[in-house]
C-alpha cells in the first residue's frame, strides 16, 4: 500500500492511503480519495496500483489539469516513490509501499526545510518526517492550458525516459531550466544528481576545469585534483545552460564526451568515461552562431537530436490568469501578504502587456505588487507605471445586440436578462477560445460560478 503526503493545500500534513487497484482522487463523494480543495475537480485524477506494486497516474479530464513533477500530465504516466503531484492548490508527495512502511524520505522545499507533519512518535509517518536521508526537492511548475504549453508537456514526457540529448530553446524567462529539470525528474535518473553548468557566467579559462575537472599542477593554483561537473553528473543529468556561450576550445571536448562518453581532465592523460545524460538550453539563434563560426556545426546537430521550443508569454496570453493565480499562491507566504487575487481591470492591463521578460518578469512584477498593494486585491493602481503605459487593451468583438437596440427604439419588449447573460458569456468564451479561467476573470466571477452558468444556459464548445 502506498501513501500520499500532503505537502501543501487545505489539508497540509495529512497522510492519504493508496490501496491496490484503482484509487480515484477528487471532490466527488464516491471517489476513493477525497480532497477538500475547491480547485480540484469532482473526479480529478486516478492512481492504479498493480499486483506487483507498479503505480500509474492518470488525469480524469480535470478542469485545471494534473501536474507530475512540475509538468502537466498528458495521458497516463508511471508513478515512482518521491514523485510530486499537484491537483488544484494541493501538492502531494507519493511514497510507494516500501518507503511508506518506514522509509527515510523527507518532504521538503528547495531550501531543505522539512515539512512538519503532525504524527505521533513511533509511527512510520513520523519516521518519514523526522529522517534526514533521501530528502526530496520541490519542483517548479510549467503552468498553462494553451496548445503551445500542452505540446511542451507532451514532448517532455516523451523524451524524459530516454537518454537522448535534448535542446531546449526559448526567450529569456520562459522556463528553459524548468523544462530541463522536468526531463530529469520525470526520467529514470531522478534519484541521481541534476548538475547545472552556466556557460555564460564562467570565465573561459575556468570553464574547462569546471566541466572536465583538472589534475594537480595542471595550471597555476591547481594544488589538488578536482573532479569536474561531468564526473559529478555521472548516472544523472548534466544541464548545459546558455550553450551558445560555450568557447570553441571546449566545444570539441564536449562533443567527444557526448559522442563517445569519454573525456580527460585538464592536464591529465587518463581517459575517463561518463554515463551522464546531456540536456542544453539557450535563447540564442544557434544556426546564426554556426554561420558565424562561433558554434561547431557537428556539436549543434548532436545537441538537437530532440528539440523543445517554449513559446514566449505574449504568444500564450490565455495562460496568464492561470499563471497569476499560481504565482500569487506561491509568493504569498514568502512576503506575508494578504493579497488573494487581482481585479478584472488589473488582469486586463496584464493581458495587454507584452512581457518581454516573460514568466520571470511576471513573477517579479507580482512579487512587487504583493509587497506594495494596499488591499487584498491587486488593482490597476498597484501595477507599475511602465506596465500600464505599455499595455494595449485586447478588444472584444462588438456585441450582437443591434437588433435588440432597434427593437427598443421601436418600443418593443426588451430581451430577458437570462438571454443577455447567456449571449454575453458565450461571446466572452468565444473570444478566449473557451479558456474558462480567463473568461471568468474577464466576467468578474469565479470559475465555479462560470461552470454553473455554462450548465444553466446549456452552452457548449462550438464544433
């Protein structure tokens, strides 16, 4: 029998049991595992545990998706001990039967703070909470419901179980490192190190030493042998951030390490091997760097065996309400703020702003708003002046009520309020591509109210 430990959410600290067979999770009364979270669907997800203990996670058509280790779940995926699930505002840590019966895993955040769970001493749950070994880091989340983000999630899940080299492309602030981290956390190497090399911040003279290591006496100051990041990432993942900044001198050595799994320390003669998986990311135009002679063509083609391109925020504006809701929930405890959401008018300004810094800029902006907002909602006045000035409103199409106005002039009876409401809701849903989160924000109502009105008016997505 496995267990789910609630790391965050309305019932934080609870331990939920997952038995053999199918366990459905949601707010419906007849599900096997209920969650008191209004952002969880009535039947949100399920965990199927086979006789041999293997577990599979599936989404049951939830309204705001299921996330596995930071990535939106597409189809069914195997579930392993230490995996982190997010449903609505609830974050869960899954422990398989072996670890749930007293293993040493600890639920924690990226800084390593143990989640304090209200368990009696001597219970397996208390042992899990009190142990220091096997600490599990909390993943970040790639939030979105647009086609572009769905495609990214699908590619991540397709590539994660492989050893294939992956190249992640996107503008600054789109979440390239997050995607590379998800490739590691969703794959079989999740328990091994995820090692990051930022090729843009290291001095060229030190980069080779950091990447491949060096022998004693290899250069002035090399007083002892040093293991390189390539050795430290063995059996795990080596993430080459800003690969376009890698000096030419190191590119040939890196290509050999990727192709032949062989390398030498600086100043060394011994040929070493590595089993690290390579993933790389950049915001640069790599074909242009190849043409300019700043990037080896053979290395470029070796890196882009699989390619994942993350769309900028301006190309997925419909994700903005979901991102704002998620980031406010994440940032609120850090700044001890009482702000719970943004006003519809402020959301309209955000929707019209191009966000050249993408999600990173949005996060920084919301953190500033949480600090300086005067009420419990972010208003237009709380937004920076530069954001308000640069925002361009996204116009809705004109309402099809010309005939009604002519009828009013002629003294005819006005249409019923229900008809006006139905027509307006249908118009806003059409403008947002039936993105219910954004439509609810534009209408100034919550999502549950919108769902109720959609059912009451018999509205459906047009074919």
